[in-house]
């Protein structure tokens, strides 16, 4: 599986990609910023996306903690049906593809793998 982790939080991207490489070596993790996510999506082929900084409470153009909302919209609009997109943040939403942080890594891996 090729996973694109999108976040403007360097610590989040680094720690999550390191943990996933240790726990599930078959997951190829690539990280990027929100500002570069759409370009990476269009240029490279990914199976799965994890978009951090998702919040429906603020304007993504105004608040950095809501950047994931626009990134999610952009990628979702162009993704193929077989590509899986997960949004992640600290708020609570009933979206099937939403993962509330902090999350359990084993549960995240199950979701990423389709379980």
C-alpha cells in the first residue's frame, strides 16, 4: 500500500510515518504539506490518503488547523473510487472516513487496510 500522509505538522508526519514503517513495513509512507498535496496526488499514484488538520469549524483559508478541510475536498473531487481517503482531526464527526485524534495505531492500521 502506498499512503500519502498530509499535514503541516512536521512532528505528526514524522512520528506517524516512522511508527507505521515499524508496525506495518508493507505500508509505503510518503508525507507532504497541504499546499503540495494536490500536486503530489496528481503526479503520483497512491492507494490511500490520511489528511490531518481536518475541521469543519473554521475557514481553511484562514486557520491552519482547518487546512485539511480544503485538501480533503480537492483530493476527494479527483480521486478514483478505489482510492481510500481518511480525514483526521481533534473534533468529533460521524463521517465514516473520519479518524479522531488521538487514535490507537493498531486501529488506524486496520482502517488503512480496509478492516
